[in-house]
C-alpha cells in the first residue's frame, strides 16, 4: 500500500479512537467530568462542581515519570567512541530530557505514544513526541514494535492549513487540507474549540480527519522512497491501558463525595430555615394593603445583623447541623482504594498519612517500584530504538552497534536515598565505581570526572608531602601511578618526583 492508500485507513482509526483519547486527556489535564449535583441544588452552588475536582490523574502519572530519569548513553559499552558522542549530541540538540518525559507521560495517560525521527534541513536528526490525539500507527500483530505504516496530523494556524505525513513500509508522502472555520463543515473542525479572535480552532487536536479533502502537499506531491520502515517508535503501556483508565470510577467517586462535603459545609453556614404557623397563628398575608404581592424572601433576607419582626403566631424552624466527619473518612477510604489499585504510594496521593502500618507501607512501596520497573523496561527500549534510528538517518547506514540508554535507579531517586544506600554498599565492600554507577546513578562522564578530581587531589597531597626515607618516596610514587591512569581513562599522566 502506498502512503496515499494508507491515509484514509489511518485517519479513520484515529477518528474512531478520538473519543476515548480525549476523555483520558481530561483526567491528565485536571478537567475530569464534573460530579453531578443534586436535583434540588440551586444554581449558585454549581461552581462547587469545579471546586470538588482534584487532579488525581496527574499525581498518578508524575509518581511514575519522576522515577524514570535518563542519565547517560553508551554505545557498545563505551561512552567515548564516536557513535556515543554523536548519540549524546542528538540527545542534547533535541532536548530529549523534555521530549522523552513528554512521550512517557502521553503513553502512561493514553496507553500509547510515539517518538518520530525526522531529518532536519541541516541533515541532522530531529526527534519529536506525539500522542494518540495526533498520530496513529499500523503494526505487525505478532511483533507490535514493527511498524507497517504511520500517520501524523498537525495544524499550522499561521497558514490556515492542516497537514498529514504518512509513512508506508518504504516511502512517505505529505498531504494538506484547509482548516479555517468558514470551512468547518467540509473539514470537520470541532466548532466548540473555535477562537473568534483569530478565526482558527484553538488547541492541537484535530477532529473528523476523514472529512474534508486531503490533497498532496506541494513539498512532496508524490511519494518519496526511503527504503526504510517508518521512523517511528511506539510506547505501549503494559496491559494496553492507561495508568488510571481502569480506575476512573474511583476518581469519580472521590470527586462526587468532595462535592457533597463542600455543599454541606457551605449550607451549614446558611442553614435551612422555614416559617411555621402555631395553632393559633394566622398565615402570612400574601398581599399588602394596596393589593400588591409581598415578596417575603426579599423582606426576610438572611444576612448578618438582620432582624426580623414576625407577626404573632409565626415561629421559625431551623435545620440541624450535619456531621461531615464520616464523609471525610469515606473520602480517605476511596483515596486508599485509588492508591491500592494504581499501585501509587499513599503519601503521594495523601501526604498527611499517619495511619499506615510499616508492613503496609513496605508492601505498597514494593508494588510501586515493580510498576515503575515495568514502565522503565518499555521506555528504555523505545529510547534506545529512536537513538538507533537517529544515528542511521544521520549516517545513512544500517547501524550494527548496541545503544544502551542508562537511567537513574528507580529504587533511589532522592539524594538522601542514594547516599544512604551508598554508605551501606561501601561498608559491604562494593567498589567505588560500581557504587557511583549502580547506586548513585552517575553517568560515564560524571564517573570519569570524579576520577580526575580524585587524582588531582591525590597529586596535590603528594606534592605537599615530604618523604623522610627513600622507601616512603617509592610508596607515594606508586600510589600516584595507580590513580593517574584510571583518572585519565587509561592515558598515563605525568607524576612529579617526590624526592
């Protein structure tokens, strides 16, 4: 199939999945559906629907992304060869620390995300991250990491056009269609996102891609042969569901109960009151002496300092206060359930947590680390694959080398955690380099620089030391000789005479 034949197929798939993706995106952006208010809630209380929401989706995502932190790149086990230096330059030029985190966040939230490798005008690799809102792939069902075809859609608001680039197994082609609001019917633009000040639809998400007329773009009116598969790497979240996708009911319950609590607390400040007639009392008149209707709600307005003069026989009834402590306890129970089902430590969702047992905390932490480890395995493969594609594009070669993208240890991210573990490892006899690499999470450059710093410190100490005997001089010289080659990665350094 050519790119032009793949375009309607992939556009239809993206359209079919748009509703689910948009729904999950709302939970990531803190725009979860408003909890439903009671039928008798006045219009003035509807704002509590917005106030009752908490962005649980973002907390769940960040708890994972904060643990998956790239730290260095090795090629064929070395950080000094030409390919390793080139890979680090690709990572730096594309600001991959940010792009990688965005790609991971998209995949965690919407079950799938994409890294794409382009060739820039200067011939160097350009890597971008995309979500299922704007990109779709067709993959081999037996090997899901092998991409048969891919399509990426975007909007250029300055040119008033939508664009699509479609890759087939060995070629690509770009297409375009108009995107102005006056052609909304033809192009299928979501009119609810229309920005009247600019005349364009706001936001990056395109809708109804099957509508409108896609024509080959002038830049590539015909398909361009590449001889390579689509330069796309896919992140598939384990289980093929978003991190919070199976647990939306729990999030909705928490938001619903928070709405009830906010409404009750506010109502308690203005408790419900009513006028009731005693056995001997007369009903309040409905008209005055001139025959005009009396607005008792306006006359008996409830406000601080207001004083009512009621006719004889009229009494006031007042509702009782409501105990909200059971409701607050219920919200905490729901948050604990959310913590359990998402394997997110409770202190992240509810920092003031003093009732968790030590055994429960250890169990939760173990599950959390296991979850982060599974996500890291998927992300590591994808990060390495996109670097391989970038190196191949820049060199126009078939790379025959192993790229190793290294990460901070997911068990220890904070500085305090790392150095506490390092002290334990040192006491057990572990080598300095292995502690730096496996526990402190240092990259090759940091380890090499530390070795240089240690050598310089030792050389300075040796220079200031005056040996008393020839044997001491030989011992000092041997110590420097042992450190200097290691510090310079195998290259001998000048060792000054000490006697």
